[in-house]
C-alpha cells in the first residue's frame, strides 16, 4: 500500500510544479483593457511611422509599451482572440521600430 501512494504523490508534485490550473477565460474587462491599449497604438501610429524623430521616437516607445500591455493581458487569460490581438500589437510595434530606425532613439 505504501508503494502505491508514491506514484500518486509524484504525480501531484509534478502537477503543482507545472503551474497547476490553466489561466481563466477572458472577460469583458480584459477586452476593454485591450481596447484601451489598442487606442494608444492607434493614436501613436501616425507620429511613429511618419513624424519627425523628436515625435516618432516617443510615439514608437509608447506604442510598443501599449503592445506589451496587450500581450500581458493576453497571457493572463485563455482566449484565442486575445492572443491574436497580442500578435497584431507586436507587429505594429515592429513597424513603429522599423520606421524609427532613421532616428537615434533613446532606448
């Protein structure tokens, strides 16, 4: 009997070590938070892509910070749409950074 409990105990330890339960499903609050960050990306887009360097650099930095926040939200929930929106935000950040390569932006 004592030996039969060892595999169960090992399985329980393994489950706990692997993070336990999956993330919760996304709620309206998660998507409202994502939408607020997408609005930041939208408002920074013109300056990041076409503005003079003194405007493009901060706009790209702020847009990429918004993209990171979207991905933080997406990684905290189990939702395909949230993950897709993270990927789209990351792509926009890459575009912003690419557009500011002409500038000497501070990190």
